[in-house]
C-alpha cells in the first residue's frame, strides 16, 4: 500500500517538478514517507522545486515538540530529502492570533496555486484532517476543538490524556476539495466499517470523508482488512 502511494506521489513530482503536495501525518502515512525517502536515496528524485502544505497542527505545541506535526513531518520526510525548508508550510499553532493564522494559511494555499495532490487518511468516524462529523462541507482552514475520542486515541503519544492538546488548526473540507487529485490511504480492520459506508456513495456531513464521492479525481489505496466489508466487485486492493 505504502509503495503504491509513493509511486503515485513520485509520478506527480516527476511529471510536474514544481507541484504543490498536501501532506498528512499519522501512522498510516509512515510507510509512504519511508518509501519516498528510499526512492530519493536510490533514484535521486528531487524535491527542489516542490512546495508542501500540511493538513493540520496542534495549537500550543512548539514545532520541536515530539508530538507536533512539524516534528513528525521533518523527521519522516523533510529532513531526509532535498526539499528547501522555506518551501514547506504548516499552520502555526503558536500564533498570537489563531483566527488570523487560519486566514493567513488559507490565503497562502491560494497564493501558491492550491494542492496538485493531497494525501489523506481517514478516522474511524470518517473524519479527514481534524474535520469531525458535522463539519460544514463549506469550511475553510479553521480552529477545531478536538473530540474526546480523538484526544483519547492520541493520548498514547502523550502518556496522559490531560497532556493532549484540546484544539488544533486544520484545513477545512472545502480547502481539501480544491485539490486537483486526492490520495486516500486506509489500513486496518478498525477502518473497515467506515470504508464500507464511504463506498455506498451517500454524501453526508456526518461522514466528512463522504464528500470525496463528489471529487473528480480520488484514488483510494487500502489493505485487505480495511476493505473486508466490501463486496468483491467493489475491491481494488494494492498489497
């Protein structure tokens, strides 16, 4: 799954060397970033002209904090390829005016031309980015109060629940949907139920990822466990 995702990203970089890549974090993405780094080392695929924008960042965490998304993406990707750091963008979770930072980040994405390819994961409840069920499909970059289930899921990284940030900045659903291409990675049996719902084609704000059914260019790469509740004719699995 990760190798296939990396192949698609590599193809984008080679066909358009000045692409804007929208990046996601989390355990599902680690294999894809590792495969991209391996390709960079073996084949010299260059990121010198690439720009990147990350989906989200916690509010209140320094970029050097081991659980910040700045730290994650630097460690797993940016520090291991030749991308200039001044061409990589993440929301500033330490901004004095967070509302203004959201507006600035949205404007920045527009100024650099929007995402040519957006990498996404999906939560068990269908969230994309930090956009939880009920989020408007018209939402742009905004502040979100993290749901209790989200904070509990992330508490293993912080040792204690009370250390998990309560708020984050996230790209909105409308922002994500402006991407020219979307690559959704899904793994594990825990995601099987939501993937089965996603493939019904019904679009509802109660499943934020369902809006992807209306996008003209979405690729879903999933493992057997994530697709286990789908009928055989609906499966196209990369392993």
